[in-house]
């Protein structure tokens, strides 16, 4: 039995060599060469976890003689490594899985160059992109971080940047551009802003663009202001713009005929007359100062000549006449 066992064992030493003597019971010896991963259990019943070239075992060969076998063992240890990864949003690893959050438990086994198991541990940090919306309300135009100047409202402009985690992030611009139309239409001695639903302030261009007190309507009736240059500041949705200046130079200070109407004396010390060549059924009259404030009003019926008394200090005043046919005429009155 022992001889048969020895023969079987020695016949397995394909990677080693055993030199046996043909002399009776002179003993034989040989070396068993092995390369293993991590550990090796030999025929002596021992588990070897490191390289060993000294272990021996004595067996009985087929002739009943002692046979000494020496182990030549090389142990190659399995390896382990950590795959440190930082990714944005998600990460596909060597195990074929997609990870969308941090992970430090996933492992994957590969053969190393020695043919032993190599275990890779994943240590994954997943960062995320940022998405912002910048809301802007502005007047006329807006120059954004993308270098573009926008003259109209938009909510589609986007800008790509890397956040603090170096992930691609997006800012979307939600822009409202408020444009004010400061154009003016002139109709005779009336100046009107073309923008409705706004606030208005008329200016005296010849006086350093100073605001004209009380003139905050959409229309300026310039005949009550006299000759000059006028503009308007239009404010809407928090934005303002100023029109061009318009010259009014058709209002005289001398006696003016209005379908034969005669105003005299002008200048006056306080009382003056208006004479109508044809009797009028009805004429409305309004006297104002140059700031547009009403001094007095009159309703003239069947008038051919009417006397007015001008209240107030010396200066310039205006009288506006309106006929039933909606004919209008203004005269400047000088009080001495």
C-alpha cells in the first residue's frame, strides 16, 4: 500500500524532478516545485502561507525504500487596491454598473499579473451640477455674463460654467427689458407724449431742462406757456426717457385778430377788452398764468365786446377763446 501511494505521489510531480537510485534501499530524493496564490496545503498536511523551500516529507517508494521529497514553494499573495473616483452626476465602473450616488462598498475581482486574485474596492464620490435662474428687470438693455447685450426680453439665454465641484452647471437668464417710448406728437401748439399709462414731467429746455411746475399731463398746451423749447420725461415700469426738445414760436405778444377778434389794450394795467366783429352765440374764455394755473374763466353769450379784469401781479398771462365750433385761439396778455 505504501509503495503504491509513493508511486502515485511521485508520478504527480510533473513540474518537479525526483532522482531515484536503482540500488536497493539506498534511498531516493526529489524536489516538488509549486507556485500558489496566498496559501498551499502540501502532502504533509500543513498549510503554507509564505514561500517555503525547506519543508520535507519522507515517503516509501515502490521498492520499499525511503524517498525524501523537498518542497520548493513560492507563494504569491493576492492584491487589493482602492479605486478613488470623483465624478459628476453618475459613474460607470468596471463592474458594469452605473452609480448615481457615493459608494464605498462595491468591489470587483481581477487576476493580477501573477494570475492571483486582485480585489478592487470602489471609493466613489458623486458631485452634482448646479442649475440657476437669474431674474433681471432692466431699462433699455442688459449686458450679461455671456458677453452679449440684450435689448429685448428673453428667458432662453444660458451660460455654462463649472461649479466648485468642477461639474458643468447652467445659469438661465430670465430678462425683462422695459423700453420707454419718449416720442412726442405735435399738433399746433399742443405737444403730446405718444406713450399712454405712464407718468409725465414736461421740461423747459431753455432753462437747463428744469421741470415745469404743474405740467405732468400727457399733453402740454404750449399756448399757455408762450414761446420756448419743451421736452417731456416719460416714466413707465420704473424706467424713464426724455424726448427731444420742441420749439414753440408762434405765440405773439401783440394784438392778434381771431376771425376779426380784437384784444386791447395790450399791454394793459389790469382791464382789457375783446371785441368780436360778429356777435357770437357763445364763447368760453379762460385766463391763466404762464405756469398754466387758471386765474379766471368766463362764459360769453351774445357778445360783441367784453371787458376783462386781470387779477394778479404784473407779468405775462394767456387768454384762451373757444367758440361753439371748437375753434380755439390764445392771446398773450402783458400786465404792466
